[in-house]
C-alpha cells in the first residue's frame, strides 16, 4: 500500500495493494526466545506472562532500548500515567514488529505510543487541557444502576467488569478501569458483581424504550466466559432488547482468548439463540494501527463470524503519531477488512481526559481525514469519524454548528434528552462544547487559556449555562 502525489495538484493519493498479514516473530524478544507456537497460542500462557512493571518490561525487551528509554517509561508511570502497565506478550509483539526493539524503533512505533506511554511523549506545558476531567463523558452521572449508563434514548452501556487484559494509555474510562496509579486513584464498584448484574437486568426489564445494549467494561474478555454467557442469555430473555454489542479490545490485544474452545462454543450457543429470537449480536474491538492486525487477530475475528455473530466491527481512536494520516487510516481499514473481515466502524476524537493532550487531534484535522479517506473503501466499511461531545453524544465531525479555531472550541447541538436533562427546558436549544488540543492553537489562543489557569474549574455544562 503506497501513496503518490498527483502531478499539478499536490494532492496525495492512496494506491491500494492487498498486503499479507504477518505474525511478528516473538523470538526476537530475549525473554521469549524459546517460546513455542503452542505456548504462544495459549490464552493462559499469555495472561500469565503479561508485562506488569518495569522489571518485567526490561526482561522482555532486553538491553536494546537502552536505559534512557526505561527511565522515560518509569517516570511516566510514577508521575503522569492514568493507566497502569499491563501488556500481554501479543501486544508487545506488535511493537517494532520487524526487528529487535531499540529506542529509535520504539519511540517511533505507533502501538508503543499509546500502549506504552513515556514521559517525553507528554506535552510539557499542557499535559492536560484546562477543562479535562476524569470522567470526561460523564458516564457515571448517567448511571441508572451501578455500571449502567443510560445516555441515549434507546441505548445503554453496561460496564460488566472494571478490568482489561491490557491497559491503553488513552482509556476514556480511566476513572474506573484498572488499578490506581500514582497520578490517578480509581473509583471502585460498591456492589458485588452478581448484585450489580442483577440490577442492570432489572432496569432493562422495566425500561421497554431500551433496545440496544453495549456490554463492555473494562473488557468482556476479563469476565469468565460462563458468567458472560449467563448475562448475555438474560439479555436475550428481555423482549425489548434487539441489539447486543460485545465490546472487547482483547480480540486485537489477546486474540488467543477468543480462540479458546470454551469461548467459541459458548459464542455459537449465544449467537444461535439470538438468531432464533431475531436479535443481532455483534463484537466490537479496538485497533488503532495496521500492524496490530495479525494472522491471530484474523483467525479470532473469523472464529466469531463462524460462530454466528452478525458482524465484527472496529471502533478506533484518532491519535496523534498513531493514525493521524490518510495513509495510516486507510492501511488500518484495509488490514481490518481484508485480513479479518472486521468492519471499520468508528474513529473517535480522543476524549478530554487528564494527561492526554499529546494524543489528541483538533476537530479540523479530523474533518480533513474524513474527507481524505472517502471513496477508497466500500460505503458500508467507510468509518465515520466522530466527536463524542460531553452531554451531547457522538457527532460526525462535520456536524459541528460553530467552530472557533483561535480558542479551539467547537459548538454542537443535539436532538435527544439524557437523564441529566430532565429539569433543563433549554437542553435542546443549548450548545455543547468540545475543545481542541492545546498544541493546535495559535499563540493568541494559548494566551487566552494561560490567563484562565487560576480560574476554578467548571464543567462544560456549568460553563454553557
């Protein structure tokens, strides 16, 4: 897959060539030099050998990256990281995929940039936007039961577990998911898991307006399969539920889990029952770079399709230095589509969480990327680039009502009510704000925000009223 510049226009065109997927050779890592293919395919082996701290990272990567790189990662974990270190061998194996890792290859690597953050990645003046917040989408404010967010009229998000097989640096649920870091204490569910799931089901039975449930977390791969299957079967017993989406980045980060016999057989049972009842079951995963789509990922995605799920879809995040060019996005979309039969679905602008400024793209750049990828992919597989606007929900990047490029503030409207709008007669007339990253602003915009650094922080909704 290459790009060429069109003579006379300066426009960069993309030339599609089908690319064979490659499973990088994990034996290039010192710690796994003697690991067999059978061990590598074992999900329990993958979980048991996750990298959870700097000592294990050094053992896995060896001396190649150099001491400065390790110190950089250590400083980030100690001072800035919102997510703790947790990397399955499969994830590490997609970094520097064609050679033993060095500092240069790792610093430039798109998977490393968001799965293994270093302190030098972060913006030194503005690690966080002035309006950044831990639960930037206010999902917990819209809980109708612990872990159940009713944000849209017909759709809910069920957070069935608060852990993942791997932790992404930019996680939008950094307030809840995973263990605490020095920079970020975490919220903890108060109810026992069985009681929490019971209350979720009770609410859904009592609320016939809900037809669509996203089963997420955390990652559903961290809920033991018998418990996840039992919960899915309970959802299938609710007449008004017509769509169930199972969210798991592990399809990309730990595909071995979804290839396990127990999981494949269980998914086939669930999918068959769903089909008999006219309910759509889909699996949603999360890849941000083409090199993450390996033969094992392809095998896991096709195993889910063979089990009878309606679709496997990718919901990525637009990240600076990861997928912020038309070529990077199209390479990823074609790898997903050709390799795994995975539908490119959404790419979100990164949410405004603490210490995320170096990852975020401005709205204008997302608009340019959406324009640039049009026409190359089938219509059903052309991803929508969206902005998840606090209090207003997902909006296509071209749906913005007004956009102040100097201050980096875009203004949006909505046409539905959330639970937070019950006592707000102006909710459908109000404008809601999303903010560009600080690095994208002109000097005048930066001066505006510098002059307000000492002002008390207000929520977006409070400031809009």
